[in-house]
């Protein structure tokens, strides 16, 4: 089975192609350009590197959020267009789950909790809290005030914590040294993380693919 994996949900973007669990090609887009400029050329390069045509894809896995509202829309629009054109299904992937699975914890680190997080501005983060060994969700994915999320972490105060993603500085400030925590703000979603998150998930039609913003946009908040 050949799976194309894609992410445009935050400041970086990426894509990769997997065949029967084996990585065929991938690329990370770190340019300071909009995803509308970068994403489709990046996809084409990934396909060419693997020597595959879009018609050979069996499914497309894509991150649906949370994250950048504009970035998510760009990715979903592109993926839906491709899926409709080749008449193949899609797999919806959580951005925080993909980020958590993009990180390899240090060997021997026990009782580790991983917090994949994205900066949502104004001391807010899009985040979830996971057991690093099992990927069980301890605190559900959502948009959190950083202090609110810290309060939910109190029950895990004795465990080792690593906060990854560009929301890490926000969480570091809110945690104020009260936890056994490490911070990795440079961690980003990788094709491998998306692929791992897509495993065993049900494929759906492109028309069923929807964004998971976990929050209203600033424009919508201002209307209220």
C-alpha cells in the first residue's frame, strides 16, 4: 500500500511517501514562505524522488489541525483536490499526535510524558498530553490557556515531562520550574510522525475530511 503523508498545519510543512511501511521519499519545508507557495512544488518533488505517479497512491494521510487556520485550509484543499482527481481515500491525522510521534525520546527515560504543543498566541497553546511509551492521551487535544494546562499537569508532577513544538516557550514560562521538564521548541511534525499516527486509522472519502481547529479564529472572536 502506498500512502502519501502531508502537513501544512503550522509554520513548517512536509510530505512523504511510504510503500508497505517503508519510507520511499520525504521532504521538510522550512522556508519562510506561505504554504500556498511551497506545498504543491514540495509534493511534486517528493513524488519525483520516489519515481511514483499520483495515480499509484492508495491513500493520502493529512494533518487536520489544530494549528494555523490558513495553513490547515491550504493543506486540506490541496489534498482534497488530489484525492478527488485520483479517486482515492484520505486519512485524517491529529497535528499534536503527529508531532508527538515525530519525536524520539532519550533511551532509558522512564515515566515520560510528552506534550506536543503549538503556540496559539496570547499565552495559549494547542496541545495534548501523552504517555510517551504508549501514546495514550492523558489530557485531550485542545486549545488551552497555558496556566490552565499547567493546572491539569499537577497530577503528573512526579513524572518526567518533555514539551515539544513551538509552544514549548509558552509552557516553560507557565510551568516556572515547578516540574521535572525539558523543552524542545525546535521539534516539528515529520512525515514519519504523520505516517505513524495514520496507522490503523480508518480511511474516509475526501468529502468527509474536515479541519480540527480546536478554537475559533481571531476574526470570529472579535465578532462576539
